[in-house]
């Protein structure tokens, strides 16, 4: 038998799975751009890399958004592809669009080189520039600049996030978890200033992330032993009626959910959050705080509603307790913080508790409300960290709360923008934060979780205090004579902050379009 006949015979024996390229084009575009970005680092002259990487990243994100829009308009929802490892349904398209929009805002913050001369990331040394010039890939008069590998790292992480919230089996979800996490570990350690703090944050994030991945993988193995498959639909069928040992099910659910809750920074699995938020470069913190939250809760929603819906009576009470603990930790410890980045970190822990309420509602209203909350919270958070990057001393960003005293007298416009964003995080009406909390709490009430909503309302009221504390500092305190200055934002930072503020306002005043899109269809498997 010849080689051609053997190949034909093999194709007849092993059917090639169909691939819906139109459905997965957004992921392929982002992943392809990340790979091209690596080649740019290898072959493009040093002085041209920054402009090339910025253009490549933004074009890729916009192109992926266009591909997603065309697929959605063609009615291409509710399909599984790549041997059913990815499910591209209504929630997937909404989460992908959210991630791409947040990715654009985050890339703009990362790309800015006017607030921090040369960029906020660790700079190439003059010796490296001279060495590169010796290879003929630069000029001898080149000036050391920021390391541009941050851009392909961000795109790799974003592609992992997109696969993570669309994964239709636990093995694909685990691979996506590693793809989104590993670049983040590196990005957290690239701060130009406060290098030791930045590297400490990266090490902590890596070590705790490795533990969380181990929990996830162990839970995956136990659920495979229970259901005989890693597919979410197969796990759902096994939990609906099976004579297998429930010990495997309970232990598998517990370990798997711990890994997911860690990535979503839900208390008490939040211990990495304040240190990493504080130590990482502020642009990376904004990217991580917004995009990772969307991806993690997208995966949590899919696992709970597709794989574990039938066994909700076994885990729902525990998740109630976790949501309460997360809200209490976030608001109580947030009150004690004197560093504004750590305060926002504990705020994110409290918001994770609110999001978890919508996630365990297990209804269409809970699903749509949680996704809308993710959209609203993400854009507000990116804008918050954009503003934080502008308040600076000679040593870098002024993150101590005392440095923000009297800021309204130094820069009334910046103080007004930050006040509006604080109102959004507090859930004040006419902001996206109010609408997000309203739809999540309403979904929880309709699903019989009134006691949990009461706890959430109390936590929201307490959390409003530390947001208002910053506002009072800015408007009703006198600025120190040697206090920080407000940098004039560059075009990229201005665009990122403006995008976040506009979306926060529109979702608070005209939320209907986003709510309608979030409510179109459920998960497929």
C-alpha cells in the first residue's frame, strides 16, 4: 500500500472535525497578532518597535471586533466547534465584545509614554541599545525606551481570556487559564519604578496562581473520574442521575471552584489581589482588574449554569457563604487602607461578591445581569487606574491617600472625573454601577435570595464610605505645599479615560441596548 493510500485510509478511519472559522475568527485574530508581535520583537529595529506594536495591537483588536460583529449579525450564535471544545453562543459573544473593548482601553494605557517619559515599564539600557545597533538594527544615537514585549504578552493573555470564557470542556478551560495567567505574571514585574515591589508582586501572583491552577486541575481530575468526561454537558448528565460516588463530585466541585474563585479574586481566595494591584504597573493593574474579572466570571457562569446546574442544591449554600465573606472582607479591609491602589483592590473583592450573587441565581436574568455588571465594572475600573497614573511625585505615582488631599484645587477636571468614577463604583444613580447592582440584586430577589441581597445592600452602603472618603479628601482638604502634581495626560491616556467615562455614563443613562444584548440567549453545550 502506497503512502497516498495510507493517508486516504487514515482520513477515512479518523473523521476530521468541522471547524467554524467564522465563529472563532476573533480569537484567531488576537492570537495571530500576538504571534506577529513576537516576530516584531525579533526582526523590527528597536526604534520602530513601539509604533509597530501599538498599531498592530489596536488594529488586531478592532479587526477582531469587526469579525465578531459580522458573525453576530449573520445570526451565528449557539454553535460549538473544534470538536465541541469551544461554545460560541450569545453570552460568549457578549463577553468577547466586552474583552475586546476593555483590551483597547488597556492597550492605550499601556502604550502611553508621555505621563512617564519612556513609558511606565522597565526600560532598555543604553548598553542593550548599543548592542542592538551593532547588529545593524538601530542607530548608534538611539535612546533607551520601554520594553515593547509588553504588547504581545497582553495579546496572548487576552486571547487566553477569550478562550477561557468560551471553553466547553474543563481541559480546554485549564489550558486557557494558563495562557491568560503566564503573561500576566511577567507583566506584573515590569514596572520601571519601585522595581522590588513590582517583582515581589509578580512572584506572589505566580506562586499563588500555581496553587490555584493545581486546585483547578485536581478538581478537573476528580470530576473526570466521576463523570467519565471533561465536557460540561457530560458532567451535567452525570450529576442529573448517577450511582457513582458523590465524594468525587463534592471534592471535584470544591477544588474546581476554588481555582475559578481565585482568578476572580473572590474572598477568601483574594490574598494575591491587594499586593499585586499595588505592585504591578498601573496600566497592567487596570488591564488585569478589568479583563481578568470578565474572563473569570464568564467561566464561572458557564460552569455553574451548564455543568453544575443539576447539583445546585449541593453547592449553592456554600456559595452563599463565599459571597458574604467576599463582601465583608472587601468593605471592612477597604476601610483600613491608606494606599489608593490597595483600596481599589479590596473594592474589587467586594464587587466580586456582588457578581457572585448574580452568578448563583442560575436564571436568565441572573446571567444577563451579571454580564452587564461585568461590562459596567470593567470600563469604570480601567478609567480609575488611568486617572491614578496621572497623580505623581518625583518618585512616581502618588498612591498614598494623603497625597490626594486638595487635588480639586490643583486639577478640578481630574477631580471631577475621579469623583464620577467613585460614584459609579459606589452604585450612585445615573451611573453604570447603579444599574449593574440593580439588575443583579433584582435577579437574586426573583430567585429567592432576599437575605443575601439584604447583606449586599448593607455592604454597598458601607463600601460607599471609602469612596466618599477620597472625594472629601480631594475637595475639602488643603493641598500640601510639596504635594504631588497632576501630569498632563497624553493622547492615549486621555482616550482610555474618556472611553471609560463615556461608557460608564451611557450605561447609567441608557442601559437598554446593553441589557437587551446581554439577555439574548443562554449557554449552549
